[in-house]
């Protein structure tokens, strides 16, 4: 039974050896103290101790063969595994999840056996896996105190932290906590086995693995120098071994811990040289940079650090995102030591110079950030801020630039540099304002934190400069501060109009403008605050402040801008009253707006505003309501809405104290509004209504100055209505109420006219006489007397008419024309009354007055005088025509000839008056004188002694004597016709035409005579007749007969 067991165990060992013979990787130095518990659920009948015994039994009982070295190696590995829980048949890998060097069980039977061995090892055997211990700080300190100091600067806190993390778990381990004397037997036995294998089998294919395991054993025993010696042997014998990169890394770690930085540099470099495929490439590259750093070669160190970051980024590592803690820590450490390197190279400008020379990276912002934070940790505030600012200047549109600008602000705040804080905030606001170029390169929607910071900074800047503006100690900077505050308030409000804080900011901005005396702009901003935001606490106050600002602005603007400024004030006031009717000042504001509108002559809007106050604020004070009614009244009056104006004035007066100074003017306005209604009715032809309106003024506004005029106009309206009786009554009342009024005399004339129109001519005449008696104006008195006289004439009261005319010519001899008219009327009255003497005497007066008129002589005076003279001359013809030629012929002929001469002379004196009908009459009469003389010759008494032929001869001789006079008569009548061509229309011309038809019937009595006459008439030109009468002589042997002469003739040219 025992033999079978042994045989079975040996069989198992052979199988395991076969598997181990093909394992390319055993457990590594890195996993010596880092092996996690192997929880693989694989059961083997015997545990680890039986496996060890099996290998020993195999070596003792089995002749040497190709499996012997494998058995020896495996036995040595199991010894180490048994003591330290680290299996030698495992492979090495770098777990990408946490970047730790960890154990990974290989595939295949060997792995299964090894796992089984570990799983079945008894706890008492001390097989519990342990991790590789980190180097103790004390030992590191001791190593540094050995007198080997690096060439770099004194280590900083960050430098010590980064270095400590870099050496933890990577240096060759020192003695573990399990290092008791009894436990050393296992490793020592393993070392002996490894030495025996190497001696007896110098060509063993896995010699490098044996050396590697041997170094592990020395390491577990706490003999680092021996371990290093074995590793040196490994890299010399097998430089291309797959274990060489780890061994070189471990060498470098050992050198580094012992401050042999040049040696460490070589070891790390050998790993890096193999390329990124090595599992130790990243830690070696990192530590290579550290080695250069420790030697003071900071630029060389930077090259390696950036090579490491480049490598990780190329592999897909995303900076700023979360990865394994170890991986993130290594990247963080790398950037920290990058910052240290830049700091050691010089000032803040070095980082920019480095990238400019050795190439820029997409992740430069991380390098700048770590350097900036490093400076900040050292309280190098300006350097820290400069680093961030330099990046922003270099990459103004980089996604991180706003963060860096904000960090600059924070640095200055931390350092206590208020002015630099302000400058940095100004720069931030300028660079990242919502209209800045930055947002053409970056999506603004993805950076809410930047927008929030912008909002905060804009408000901070506005408040800062507003406070400086208000600071009396900074008076010299007042306007500069105002400009700055204005700029930042403006930017804030333009950018964040919808923000809940915008109304308060807008109010502050308006306050600033008002404080600076810029009332126009202040009003605009107060209005914006009041009306362009959702309801907020300061809205009403802002609306009222806007009105105040507008009214202050009115005091400053020049005359050309007054109208616009006042209209803006009104608009703001109306908006305030509509929006904030509950505000205690709303009624006052509304009344003021109404008054302003009235002054602006916007009467429609003014009245509307006044009415709005009365409707919306019924509880407003009596004074405010009276002011509103006043505006309504005035505006309605200007709009010609006189009924409304009247009602409003009544309201105003009803609330106005009787002793108020403005009452008299308001009464006048009330009267005027009523009067205007009368005027409108007059214009419309509604004279009754007009009169009623005019008469209402006496009751509604008895103290009005226009009351009397309105009474008079009422009478005038009734006159136009032809209600003569009512008109006379109203006008008479006007005279009684206003005896001294300037229109009293005119009223009298109107009354007279009313009487006249009503048919009461006597009454009318009496009124005109009253005018003449009362009037002081001579012209008016004269006119009144003439009217009175005429009316007396028309009423057949000739006695009274004559008396009035007589008075007139006595009082008003001039103007001459009017006096002659009056005398003509007097003459006419005498004629009517049959008083021919007075009639002719008055006509003689007319002729004489005209003759003496001189420069006052006019066509009218000539007309009157000419006609009067014609009447006075006509008897000459009558006397002439009455004389007959009878025996004794000489006596009658002499009388006839004298009368003829007188008549011709008399009628010739009428022509100079140049009055058409008078001239026509004179011409007619002169023609008739000659015609009568011719006829008188033919009709004269014949001598009784003539008979037969003697009588016939006598008659023929008379015919011959009469014929020239008849021709003269015809010529004069034809001359009269010429007056037609001169435009004279007169019945005397018609009489001449009739006489021509009798005298020359062949020419003028035919039906076409009119046409023929006109044709002949055109050939004549009127000239003044001669003034000499013709003489008559008796023919020889015949009775005396008159002879004709040419000097008293009217001839044609």
C-alpha cells in the first residue's frame, strides 16, 4: 500500500515535471511578496508538503535523466512557495486594471498542479500568501544618509511624496515580517538546489529562470547584495532573456534606492530601449526620468516624463477621466515631477519655451496646471498666476482657458492682491463675454460654469467700480470709474437680461447714471428695470425713479430737445400709472402727465389722461381731481369739444374756493366754452340755438368779460334769424345792461335795422336819430342821420325827414358829396311837397356847392350838380319854345332869337359836367332848339298882303331859311347817338333817335334803321357844342328871316 502511494506520488511528480519543462515563465521577483490568495477550486489528493516529498523521492530514487534538472528546479521553487506562498511556476504580468505587478496562473497542467498545491497546503505550514513589502522609510532615510546625495535641488514636499510612491512596491524587498530564523531553511535549501542545478547542468535551457529564482531566494532572505549579484549574472549571461527587462528594472530600483542614480539611469534605460512592448516600459520610463531629475538633468527628465505621457495618451489614456487608482496616481506623479522640473529650470516662462523648442502637446494644459498649482503651494502667487495667464495667451480659444483665467483670479484672491483680482476679472470678462470670439470656437452650451463665472465677474466689476465712483477719496478717478462701471453693468445686462439678478443690477446701473447727472440715460434704465422684467420687488420704485430722472433731465436739456424730453417724461408717467396703480404716487404722476400733455398741445392724450385719473382714482385728493378736471376742460376747449369743456369747467369751479386767484380766469373759460357753442351754432346756421347759447352766459358766468358781447351776439343771431322783435328786445336789453359798452351804438343800429325789417320805419328812424344823438364819432353820427332821414322819407314823414337832412347839412357840410346827396334829398322832398321855389333853391345850392368843391369835387358831385343844373336849365327851352313868330315879325323874331341864344348858352354849360345823361339831355335840348326854330320859321305868321306867287315865293324863301336850322338839329341829335359808342345809356339818346326818325324818316324810320343808325353813329365823334347862338337876317325883298352861323353849332370832325 505504501509502495503504491509512493508510486502514485512519483507518477504525479513526473507529470508535473513534464508540464514545468515547458513553462516559459516562472514566478518573478516582482511577485515574491505580492501573490494574492489563489482561490482556484482544484483539489489534489496530497498537499504542498507531499509534493515536496514527492520531488525529493523522485530525485533520490530516479536515475539522472532529462527530468532531473526540472525536478531540482521545481523542488527549489516549491520550497520557496512553501515558505513564502509565492509560486515559482507562475507567469508575470502587469495588470492594466490597477497597474500593479501581480501573479497570474499559467494555463496547462502545471498551473493546475501548482494551484492545487497551494490550495491544499495546510495553514500551519505558513503557506499564506503575502504581498511584497514596501521599503521602509527608515531604510530609505538610512540609505540617503550614507553620504550619496543627488545633484539636484533639495527635495520638496511634493518631490518626497512622489519619490516615495515611486519606490514603494518596486524596489527589491527587504526582510518581511515573516523573517524568523526557522523560515530561512527553505530558501537556503532552494539556493543550494539552484546552485547544484547550475553547476551540474551548465547548459540547462532555463538557466535564466533558475538565476531569477535564486535571486528571489536571496531577496527573501534579506540579502539584497547577493540578489543583485545573481541578477547581474543573469543579465550578463542572458541579455535577451524575457526576464531581463524585469531584472534590469529591479536593478534600477535598487540603484535608485541607494541613490546610485547614474547606475539606475543605465538599468532603466536598458528596459526603455526594448520599447513599449515590455511590461516594465512605463515604470522604467518614469523612473528613468526620476534618475535624470536626481542628477539635476531636469530637461532630460522632462523628455522622459513627456515621453511617458505621450505613450499613455497614445494607448488611449484620457487625461482628466477616471482610471485605476494606481494608473491615475502614476500620471499625477508624472505631472507633479514635470512641475518640479520646470520649477528647477527657471521661472514661469520656462514651460512655454520648452514646448516651443521640443514640440507642443495637446495636453499642455495639464502641465501648465500642475506647474501653476506647484507655485501656488509655495505661495509664489505671481508665478502661479503667470503660468495660467501664459497658457491663456498662448491658447486663447482652448477649452481649458476659461478655467485657467478663473484660477488666476482665485490665486490673486488667495494672495491678497485686490487690484490684480480686478484686473484678472476684467480680462476674464473681456475674453469670455457672450459676444467674445472665444465662443466662435467653443460651444457655449457645454460650459455653463464659465457662463456662471462670467455673470459673477461682470457683477463684481460693476459693483467695484460703482463703489469707487462713490468713494469721495477717489474723486480724481470718478469719471474713469463711472466709465468702467457703465461698461460692466452694460455687459452684464446685455448678457444676462433674463437672470433673476438682472433687475437689481439694472436698478444699480440706473442709480449710477442718475448719480452722474446723466438723467436721460438713467430714466431709460429705470424704465428697463421697471417694465422689461418679470414682476420684482424694485419694479415700482424703478418706474417712479424713471419719472424723477425724466423731470431732472428736463431741467438740463436745451430748448431744441425740450419737446422730445417732455414727451418721454409723459410716456414714462402714463406707463407708471397704468402698471403700478396701487403706488401712492400714481395719481400725482398721472395728473402731472396730463398737464404735460396739455402743454405739449397733445390735447387728445391730455384729456384722456385727465379722465383716466378721475375714473381710476376716485379717492384721489380734491386738489388732484380739480387739476384733472382742469386739464379735461382746457383740452376739450382746444379740441373744440365745447360742451365737454363747459361741463368740466363747471366741475372745476364747483370745487374751487370763491377767493381763489384763478377763479376769474376759469369763469372766463366757462363763458368762452359756452360762447364757442354759440359760434358753432351760428356757423351751422342754427341761429336760434346760437342765440340761446349766447344768452346762457349771463346766467352761467355773469361776471365774465364776454357776457355783454355774448348778449349782443345773441341779438345779432336773432337778426340773422329775422326774428326782428326778439332781436330788438335782446339788443335793447343789451343797451340797458351795458350802457357804456362800445357796441351800444351798433346795437342801436341793429335795433333800427330790426324795426326797419319789421316794417316799423318810423321806429327805425328814431333809433338812428338816437345813434346820431349818442354817438361821439362824427362819421357814425353822420351816417345815422342820413339813415334816419331816409327812413323818415320811406315812412312818408317828409317833415321829419327834411328836418333830419337839414340838420345833417348843417352839421356835416363835408364830405361835399354826402352833403350834396342830402341836399338832393331835401330838393326831392320840396319837389314832392310842391314847393318849387325851395326845390329850385336847393338845386341851386347843389350846383353852387359842387362848383366850390375844389379837390373834393368827384364824379358823383358832378353828377348831382349836372342833373340839378339840367333841371334849372330846362325852363330856358320852355320859354324859347313858347315864343311864336308873328306879326309884327321883327319884334317876335328878336324875342325868339334872344330866347334861343339863352337856351343854347344854358345847355352848353351842362356839357363840362361830363355826365353822360346830362350831356345827352343838353345835346337833345339844343337839337330841339334848332328844330323848333326851323319849325317856327315855317309856321310863322304870313303878311296879310301876300297873295298868289308872292306868297309862294315868301314861303319858299322861309323854307330855305329854315332848312339849315333843321340840318343843325339833325346833326345835334346824331351827335347824341355817338354817346352810345362811349358807353352812355340815357333816355335822352332814345329821344334823339325818335326825333331823327321824324326829321329824317328815310334814314331812321325804316325797320333796319337801328342797324343803319349804328353804322352811321360809329362815324361820329362827340365834341362840345359851341356856346354862341345863331343870328338871323331878313332876305332882300322878303320879310326878315333868321340867318344861320357856324360858331354856335355842334359839328362833326
